[in-house]
C-alpha cells in the first residue's frame, strides 16, 4: 500500500490553492466595550459585584472605569469634584487610585459596598 508523505500533501494543497486562487478573507474585530452595555442600575450593580468577586483588584478598578465611561466621565467628574482626566488616569490599567477616589466614584454611581460573612 502506498503511503503519502506529509510534505507531499502540503505541497499538493499549496498547488491546488494557487490554481483555485482562493480569496483570503480578513475579518476585522472591534474591541469589546462593556460600557456600551451598562445601561441600567441593576446591570451596573451586577457587573461591579462580579468584578469585585474576581479577587484581582485591577478587574474591579477596570469595571469602575467602564461604569464611569458608561455614565459619562464628565458627569462623574463634576459630581465627585475630581478632574475628568484624573479619572481616566485613575482607572486606567495598572493604575493605583486612592481609596477616597474609588469611594467618591462609587458614591456618584449610587452604589454601596457591603461586606458579609
């Protein structure tokens, strides 16, 4: 019985592809933006709760930034008394915002953190 070498199969496939001239399809994907889906208080509360349960503080801080973006960073800046640019920097990946900044922003969302045992 004749066995086809793997290199022969690849070479043949390349020749066939050239003969057919298959068009190469390229798909462009947009980066997922969670802020586009944070449209009511219940969804926001669930989103923040899930992010807080993650255990990685950067996930929670990123979630706060996404909610601020959904609510309008200018409105959050005005209600907290913080600068809009400062808020973007505070909730950027790798940032270490102060606790009082996080608390002010959460209060502007109308949410509270609860600790339970």
